[in-house]
C-alpha cells in the first residue's frame, strides 16, 4: 500500500494521512537502500523524483515525495543530506547558482554496521521517531518500520496504552 519500491522505475504509491493539525494530506514515501557510499545517490534520487512528479503531473495532481535513504555501508556517511551538498561551491557561488539547482533533501538513516542487528533495530526506532515527529500516523509508522507498538512505547515515542 505505501512502500514505494524503485528498483529501476518508480511505481505510483501514495497514501493518505491526517496531520497533527487535523488537515488531511497525501504523501509519497520513496525508500532507497545503500550498502556502500554512492556519490551518485542524489542524481539517482533526482531521476526517481522527476519520474514520480511527471507521472503525478500527467494525473493532474502533485503530491510531495519524501526520500528516505537507509545506509549500512560500514563507512561514515560523508555525502550530506542535501543535493546542494554535492556541489563544490563557495558561499557566494551557492547564493548565485542555488536558484537554478534542484533543491531537495533526504532523510538519512545510517544503520550502524558494527552490530547489524542492533543497528537495524536502532535505525528502525530512529526512523519511527522522525516519521512521528513529521506527523505521520502511528499505524502507518508501525507498518513502514515493522516495529511493534510496544517498541515505540519503550522508546518513549508514544504514550503507553
């Protein structure tokens, strides 16, 4: 229903949710997995985003896409979380050129490979906390992460029932 898998081509997968404000919203979540530092990750995601937005445009409605990257490459992630981070520009150059460069960020979940099982669990709980902080529904977060309600309660992310 909500897991958008993009092996090589994006497939439409939007879901509805209610924001904390009570307003109804639709979102796409784009999941990408990396087991190594890939300097081309932002270009790859940009191509996915362009295809998704092109499909949406043809359907007559644009829906925000949230790119999530799950990384467990054993090296520290040094690629940044914004597309602009990939450009070697000084402050002045960035100010001049930024209006012409697509602006997007990723939500990076760096899963610690030193203890992969604990890293997976820690990464899932961290991901759940970030999703909840952005107003996603608890049931949706549980479905996306594969965690149990008790896990979120134990981490202090939601109140105990």
